[in-house]
C-alpha cells in the first residue's frame, strides 16, 4: 500500500509541476509525425517491400511509444540523479560511437550505424547528443576550475566525438555538435576575440577537409551542385523543391504526392517536402511557428531558472533542436546543401525518435515548477 501511495504521490507531484504547454507541444509534434508517417510511407511499404501498407507506420508508432516511455522516465528523475545518469549514459554512447569504426554498418559509403541483436540499426551519435550537452553544461559551471581551463576541458570533450564522426564520415552531425558547443561557450561569457578565433579555426578545418581530403569529395560535389542548378548531382534537392512548388499553398491532398516514389528516404531527410506537396506550404509555416513557440516557452523557463547548470543544459538542447530543424528546412527549400539531417519529432527513424525523446524528457524535467 505504501509503495502504491508513493507511486501515486510521485505521479501527482510530476503532473502538478510539469509545464503543460511544453508537454502538449511535444506530444503534438509526435502525433503530427505519426500522422505524416502514415500518409507518406504507406506507398513505400506496399510498392518496395510487397507487404502491408502500414509497415513503416507500425514501426514508427512502436518507436514513439518507446520514446514517450523514455521521455516520462527522464522527466521524472531527480535533478542530481539526472546528471549522474547522463554521465554514465554519455560514456556508454561514446563507446558505441567508437564501436561504429570497427563493426559499423556501411550504407551508401557512410559507416554510421550499429546493427546489434539488442540494438538493430541504431545510430549512436543520436544517443551522444543529449548527454553530451548535459556534460558540457556541467563542466562549464564547475566551481573548481577557472573559466579558460573549463573551455579547454570542453574542447577535449568534443574533439574525440568530432573525430569519430568525421571518420564515418558525417559532416552534418559534426557541424551540429560544434555549433552547440560554440553556443554554450558563447553564453558562458567567453571573450569575443577568443570565440571568433575558435569559430574561424573550425571553419578553416572544415573547409580543408571538404576541399582537400578525398573522403569528403561527396560533400564538395553536393556544394558545387547546390550552386550549379544545371548539375546532375542535385537530383534529390531538385525533386524536393519541385514537390514544394507543386504542392502550392494548400497542397495536392492526402495520398496525391509523388516525391516518395521519386527519391529514397524522403520520409526522413525530406519530410518537409513530402508534407508540403500533399498539405501545402501553409502546414510547413504552422510547423515552424510551433517550433518557434516551443523555443519561446523554454526560454521563458530559462529566464525564471536560478540554477546556471539547468539554464545551460536547456540552452544547449533547444539550440540543438532549432539548428537541426533549420538545417532540415533549409535543405528542403534548397537554400542549404544536402546534409541528411532529420526534422526533430516529425521525421521517420528510430534513432532520431529515441534521441528526441531523451531531449524532451530532460527539457520537461528542468522546466518543472520548483519550490526553492
């Protein structure tokens, strides 16, 4: 009886203190992703897999159920437990990322996935991202070290992650990791001269890799294709932008889109184009406004939070989500070169959903109402 009462009490306390607006937005994003998964993948399942048309939808629904459970667990943890668990899971996720180098599954020239009995086709970097931000924020607010030594520690933290990602190669996720790091050291109060110096170094190194390292010729091809519309190497982006144009303001209607049959992985990398073709650009505008409203509510909580570690974790997480959403939409609108970046919450993909669920759980945890 005592155990049951404790469970009910914990749940009641959680529900009373959780930010309902943020929670509703997160669940709405997941439901929207599930709906768009149903209408955008049924044709793929029936045509390519010769199976029932709900194959991808069922998988997506299963991952969302798992993701919501993970989100609830992370939102329920005590703050000090959250930090400790994040450290352990960060080490584990980093080891999994290292494991990709040796036994990773190669797809289209990139080795980014693990295919283990207990982790079928999983992308470890998605697990690294949320815990990396928690560790980063904790280091930047550590009381025992001076500010510049803390910057050095965080630099040593991101270097192995970026090197492992570059070896795959995965420039898109590398840029995301570096951007989040720069965002956090910027808000920590770093000298602007040092900040822009570090920014310049990373831009130089990235440019060198793309221009002079053979492994990254595919990125150079994508960038040159991006600036040269007559190139034949820009097929996916061309078809995605055509789908947006064909959809117009209100779209062709449910099931009337053809983008899924023209390019592979449209329901992951080009979900915005898929949605726009069938439902119109107005739905994309509403989704973007919802993301902005989501970020606004989190920043309101950041303003009211007294704990600097919590503030920096929330800034890091929302920066990551918004940057990823910006890159995805930019690629679909053909204002950025192709990166293979998913749209948070809405794109199909188990690794992405699990990562977003962990991020959402941490956000819900740190935005709860607290009595000091």
